[in-house]
C-alpha cells in the first residue's frame, strides 16, 4: 500500500493554562467567550495543515462559514487572527503561525 504524504500533525499540546494565556484572555475580554472557541478552531486548522496556515480572504471566508457560530463575521475572525498570531509573519508572508506553534510541530516530528 502506498504511503500518503500527510501534512500537519494529529494532535498538539494544549496546556491546562490555555485559557490563562494573555492573548486568550485579551480575546475573551475584548471580544467575548465565543472568540476563544474560534481561536482554538484556528489552532486545530493550522496544526492539521503544517506549522503555518496561509491566511487570505478565501481562507477567512471559508473558515467563517465552517465554524458555525451564529453572528460571526469575517471581521470578527480577523480580529482574533490579529490578536492571537504573529503579526509580522501575517503581514509579511500572509500566514498564521507563531514561534511556539513552530516549536511544537518540529518537536512532534522529532518523536516520529
């Protein structure tokens, strides 16, 4: 049987202090508790792809439709993206990632 070329990882570390993270607390305080769910969904999508996720208008529109949270708009999803991921890499390369995400993926690939 041929081996499929898998991208991304099957699981990622989610610390018990995830909701105490400054960025997550900022999202909750500024935007509301539903936005924490969206941030977690974005992380799942990102890790399932690889250590980054290309983030253009199409991806934002598709993600907004897939999350299934009533009264969510592209603007709200973008606010989460701006507050949670590395802004330099987002603006320069149009990708969602962070130093911690990249460390997690490379660490998990070493154990395979």
